[in-house]
C-alpha cells in the first residue's frame, strides 16, 4: 500500500470492524485516501487509480459527460481527458473494452482472465446474438471475414454493406443481422474496439488490437480465472461480502463461492464481522483502515464505489437509484444525479446537466442527506441544552460540505469547458449552495 496513505491500523485477530472502519477501508481501497496530484495528472496517476479500481464502467448517457471519464476526475481532479483516450484507444494501449461489470474499460493484462466468458458466448451472450450465431453462422463468418479483409469498421459501415434495412430485432434496438453478428464476435473475444468515433465503436480483430504479449498469454483454467478476478475485486473493495465480490465482474455464485473459499484458505481474504452487516464480510489481507478519509468527490452513478446499490446502502446508509428511466413527474431527485462524497460520507445528491450551448453547468436540484441537516436543540429536564454543541458541529459540517461542493462544481465546470455554474431553486441545499458559489 502506498506510503501516501494516512496513518492507519490493521484490524487485529478478533476480525471485527465498526461501520466507520468498513467505510474507511472501502474508500481507501477505491483510492479516496490517496492525495490528488498537485500538478497535471499523467500516466502514473491514471495507473494508480486503475490499480485501485480495476476497471471503469462505460455508459452512453452524455447529459453531463460519459461515465467512464468521471472516476478519474473524482480521484484526480481536473485531468486531461486525452490521458484516458490514449490509454484506451491508441497504440501501446493499456486498456481494452469488454463485458466485465457491464461494458467496461479494463487493463489489457486482465483479458486472459475473461476468456472463459468469451468461450461461453454461444450459451451466454444475449438472446439476439445467440440466435444469429446458432441460426445464421454464415452471417457471423461473413462479418468476421469482412473485418479481417477491410480492417477497422463501425457497425454502421457494416450495415451499409449488408443490404436493405432489416426489421427491428426488439423494442429498443434497430440492429441488423450484421450488428448482431458483430456484437456476438465482440462477446466471443474475436473482435474488439480499436477506437471510437463520436462514441461509436470501430471494431477490428482482437489479435490486431491487443499487445502481442497479451495475445500470447496462456488461457488459465476457468477456476483459476475466477479466483484471480475475485482477488482483483477484493483489492478494489477493501472489505466486502461474497455477493459484493461476485458482482464486481458479474460472476455467478457457483464461480465466486469456491474462489472466495480458496482465497480465505490462502490467507488473501480474512473473514470479518462488520457492525450492522448481516452477512459475513471478507477483508483483503493487504487492506488498510485509515484513521480518517478527507476526500471530496462527485461520483458517477456508475462509479465502482457505488455501482452495487445494496453495498452502497450498507456502507453509507445511502439509498440510491438512478432515475433516468423514471417518468419526470415521478422523479425524486432528478435525471442524472451524482452522489457527493465529503469527509468519508455520502452527504448529498446533485442533479447535473452540461448545457454546452450556453456554457453552463446546470444544477437542476441539490439535496442533502440527514448528516448535513442540523438537528434542532433538545433541552433536557433542567432546561439545559446538551445537544447545543452537537448541533453547532452539525451546522459547521453542513456549511463545510456545501462550500466543498461549490469548489468541486466549479472545478467540474472548468474541466468540461463550461463558464459558470447555475443552481435551480430545487432541493434543501439549493439556497446555501447558490450562496457558496456567489461567495466563491
């Protein structure tokens, strides 16, 4: 563990963690106990974050910025986006795209650990992909041969070469057979993303995209791959239940449970009891529990700290659901709501929209959690107010949190090339946040 971590202690042999210790272990594992770089972040900073989190989830929603760019901002601050672009889509690439925790960017050296999933494409890929492979293997073969001959192509370019428009394959998608075949080949690991144009993938044969040393790496036995994926998950989570560990790479119980047991036997995972958790948890053997975590960050809805919602609620007492697909009139907090991390706690929810035409970062709503909403004074039987000090501390904490949020929003706006931040009068933190931005 990096020497830059705050002073920390390792849990003793009693194997018990308080809820606060579990939160700090999780935050440290995710890189939030590491200081942000003082200057312009470079490749070493990216690699440090990647070593912590293991992968970045990709999502197409662009109301603010596409999700896979945000985890680096949350941990590094304003960084040059070409840092991630070069790592993912340029020669000597460090990252590749595949189905890991949903669509993801992963270190290229992890690719052999996912070949078992690629080998199961015929049985486990989504329905349309399975059907095209089973019913029209000649289409799959033709798509592969076309890419082998022509080089990198988008799905649109393939579709243009494959005749008139086919009927819809489902209620949400308008994929032709060539697109289904291409996605099947992607699942099977035969093609991968060489780069993206306006977020549309360009595909090429995997052996022409990934580094030769990765292609030459022997394929591990599936059980060995499951164990190593769980090891990565444990390092990224710090402390976690078996379902938490399983979810990181979307494994099945029959794959993850033996792997967890093997890592416990090896000593890489230590069973622990966590205050308030019903299930047994596992602490990564090299995990640290800092005495404090002072990080401030806005988190993507798909950040690995919060993407598994049951764990988010267990760790932070923070019930979180993305409301993109909820009708507008039924939304509670907004369309694209980011959790706000302050001093080791999730203290708020910020609905955000990048209005690029106007050059404005819009905040349609901002809401505080109970921890930033000070309690009223409660007199005791003698008329004293023992809660006075506690309430004052809560008010100071709330004021500090709002001030930190204002700083983070200004930084986010600048990183996105926007000129200002505008807050709508919606949510219990809207007034104080507006004031903090004006005072800034």
